[in-house]
């Protein structure tokens, strides 16, 4: 009688899945958000129309009454609108909608780096703000804006606008996280408007009351607007704007770093505790 010996079957153990990297998480979430923008054309239109509306109002309604010295008002105005496009964006509303719909809860249940989710949102919002900046510049050229600082100055100014967009996106993310609902986010996003109007964006700081001038002079929007304006105007900016281009750019970079660090940190902490 013969006996057949069967060799034991080797158990196949599947290799454990590696959690996605921070960059993969960020780019995936950014891609998802950008697709949402494309599928909701109203977001693209509203972001661009808001900047263009302010441009046309100040260019043709108030521009004749505002004196900007040797600098044409249109050359004074358009760099400011390009620099502050991020404060007109609706990033806070989008973040509040994602939180309210439960998307953030599902993402936190996955083995993904949590700060990377917000980084992806910032990347997508920066792209949307850059789109609005592009529309602002196109309309600005149509109504008479010209660059006098040369090609290098124009490229540096555009790079600063993108950097400012990234900085302001984190401010919008934080506002969206603390607001709770999209309706509340819509209202709370207006809280940043004083930063725009109490600055050198639309009028020279010297035209404001004496007690208000130190506030307007020493806040981030004035520094950022001054840097973009100095790069596009060119020439002797110290005589035209009161300070050198280097002075404006260094202050703008410092404020951008402060906004990024402060609001990225606050947003990450809030996101992990939701």
C-alpha cells in the first residue's frame, strides 16, 4: 500500500500597503478640488468678476478723484488688484463646505498625512486665485495699464502675486475651518476687507487721516501691494513711491512668510481637532 505525501501549501502573505506620501495626498486632493472648480463654472466666473468689478469701479468712477502724484492711477491700481486677488477668493466657503459635508471626517479616517490635505486645498485655491489675477491683468491692459519695469520686473511681480495667493489661501482655509458652515464662511470672509481698504491698494496712505496712516503703512497688504507696484513701475521708485524696490520686496516676503507660518499652523491644528 503506497502513501502519497502532500507538501504543505505555502501561505502567501500579501505585502502591507504603504500609506500615501504627503505629496501624493496633497496633489490628489488638489486635483479633486480643481476638477470641482471646473465642474462649477460659477466659481471661476465669480472669482474673476469680483476683481474686474472693483477694477472698473475704481478705474472709471473714483480714479479721476484720486491723486497719485507722478504715477498714473491705472498703473497705481492694477498691481494692487493683482496682489490682493487672494482676499477676494471664496476659499473659506469651499473649505467650510468640505467640512460640513463630512469629507474631512472621511479623510481623517484614512492613513494619510493630515497636513497634506490642507496643503492640497491651498494648492488648488492658489491656482484659482492665479486665474483671477490673470483676468485682472488682461482687463487692466485693456483699460490702459502698462508695465514700465521691464520683463524681469514683470516676471518677479507675477511670482510675488502667486506667493501672496498661496499666503492668503491659508488665511481663507483657517476662516473656513472656524466658521463651521458655508453661510457663516461667506459672512466671515468679509472680515478681511479692512485689510484691503485700510492700505495703499486704492489710495496713497498719505491721503488718510494722520491717526490711520501708521496702521495702513504697517500691515501686510500695503507691503505686498508696494512690492508689486514698485516692480511694475520701475525707475526711481524711492522718488515715485517713497521707498526703494528692495525695501518693498523684503517687507512683502517677510509678511508672506509670517502669514504662511501662522495660518498654516493654526489651520493644521484646527483640522486635526475637528
